[in-house]
C-alpha cells in the first residue's frame, strides 16, 4: 500500500465454507485470510475486523454473500468502514475494485461529521479520517463520485445548520455565493419584490416572521444548449416551521430546522450538474420562508392568491410548505420545461404510510415510476404513489379554487400531491418527492447515513438528470 497510508481497508465476503477474501495485488491474501480466520471474521454485511500489521492495520469490512452483493451493499459497507477509521490521517483501500463509485460515495458519506458551533477541540483519536487513497482507480469515475458525495455533504450541512444562522435572507446569500462560485446565474426576489409580483403563497407564509421570505432562481446551461432537454427543480425552503398560528407541539420542534431539506437537495443538485457538465438545462426555483406565529401571521380561514392567479383557502397554517411550493411551481412552469421535479419535507403522512427511510413519489405516471426506480437504484429508497381522483373533492373549497388541507385524516401525502399538481403547467412531465422521513435521520447512524441530515434525495436527483441528459 502507499508509503504514507496508516491502514488498508479491504472487502471480505461471507462464503459458503468460511471467509471469502477477494484476490488483490495490493496485499498477501493468504496471510490476511489466516489472520481474519483467527479473529473470527465471517464476512457478514457491515462487519468490521481489524488485523494488526507492521505497516499498519488491515481493516476488513464484510460485504455479505458474493452473489448478493450490489452497489448499495458496497456503499453501506464502505460507510461503516469509514466510521471505524477515526484517528487516522491517510488510509488506502481496495473497496473500489468491487465498484468504484459506490465505494467512494460510501467512504465519503460515512466519514461525514457536522460540528456546528461547538467550540471544544475534537481529540485526535476521534477525528474522521482525513484522506482515503483508492487503489487502482479510474480517475474520471472517481471524480464524478466525489462530486456526488460533496453535493450530498453540502445538502447535509445546510439542513444541519441552526435556524438562528440559516434564515431566508442568509440562506439566499449562501445559495447565491455557492451558485456563482460554480459559474451559475442567480436571481433573488426579496419580500417587497415577491409582494409586487404576486407570490401570495410565499408572502403569506413568511409574513409572520420578522425575517422576510425570499425566492431564489438559479440557472445552469450546458455548452451544447441547442438540443439539451430542460428540467425545472423546485425545493421547499422553510428554514424553520413552528406551524404558525396552527402551532406545533413543543416536543421535537427543534427538528424543524430540517424543513428546508428539499431546497438544500435542489441547490446541491444544480451545482453538481454544473460540475459534472451534464448536457441538460436546469433551473432551480427555491422559495424560502420562516413559518412563525405573530401579529402579522396569516390565519386559518384566510384566502390567498398565488403566483399565476389560483386561490387557496387556508384551513391549517401548518400546511405551509405546499403554499410556497405552489408559487414556485407556477413560476417554474412559465419556463415550459420538459420535466419538473419538486421535493419537500411535506407531510407527516408520508412517514405514516412509508416509514422513515422511503420517500413517496407522485406525479405523471411514467415519470413518477422512473424517478422512484432511479431512487432505489442509487440506494435512496422511494416508492411510487397514486393521486386518486377523489382527492379533487377532498381539496375543494367553497370560497377558493382549492383549500390547503384535507380536513380528514386519510391520505394526507396524496392530497398534498394533488394540491401541488394543480400548479404544474400543462404538458409538463412532473414529480413530487415527499422526503419528510428520509431527509432527517432521528435515529442512530447506519451504513453511510449519519444521524440528523441525510442529504436525500440528492443522489436520486443527480441520477435522474444524468438519465435525462443521456436521452
């Protein structure tokens, strides 16, 4: 292994007759196998075994049975291995020999940490590994995987940031700086411009806070513009959600810093598209607001007028995300994109229906199925969901075109999808991805997923854009 490496990470399989160690030119297989057998290693998925050696330990991570291995199992094993490498500055690995992109993503995302505003120094032996050398790598594939992993990490950082520091004005400034650093064009509308131009949903939700709302528009155009397909990305950017006048219970309200997870994913994705030089024209429309109770808050019973003229009766001010998204979707549709992809931490009903790790995907039937399948293929669990026709009755209002919530307890994720579909322009293939559970991990770390912000569904969005670019 490289001279400066302090450890070597290798994959092992769970064989029919014991440990199955893949051959490699970078270590003596017979010696390592004997040591692992002595230590009781089995090769079971995500099992980590460290073998002492004169040149530094060999860290064997189990990938499970060879016939069952896929990119996601490798990604998870790499993530677990990365978390075991604390205190080391440089390690080498042969994990990339089984699948370079998955190994790179797993290592990078598994090693992710967020310190926030902590002031104490991290002890040396608890610091994440500083550098990982992938032996025998393909540079182009490696670079693309690094860009994807960095996009996920950027989204995680944004979602983990406290609302004291990340609010609409500061968030818009961060987005502008990051986009312009990557050669993208940016337009920002402040609260006065939003009111003047008729963005009634964003204005209503944001008016209860002393920190006014924003709408950020970011554009990427590839060099081969003439024949490039066009995609609109839209992401919910509620920087903190108290529920407004329909205030949430106090328990776990601190987790509502994560209510801008959709916007973070969209911002990270368009920057990744530019870095990857994808042959697809992308515009991200990101509404940002803080949903607070106050003397100027919007109320249940109000009727608001969205960008484009559609009206909504407010039944619940805690169904605010769809209001700002409605404005953003209507504006994004004006560009007449080929596809529109919107994602949001939208409903608790998503978690009731699909659990904490599986996103619900709704929209145009074929595109919905394609996006859900793409999510599963990259290890971000997603499932296609219907928008039943009876939702039109559930969301009808006696005083407006729509109401913002279904007063019944049934199918809340689906009724939200129906509501948003009313703002999508005619003829546009579209999806809504509800990531209320998958975007923020309230349990312990698993695989390459840390506690708190996960970065979902950045890898799904990037993969969908890559697929569209290749059409």
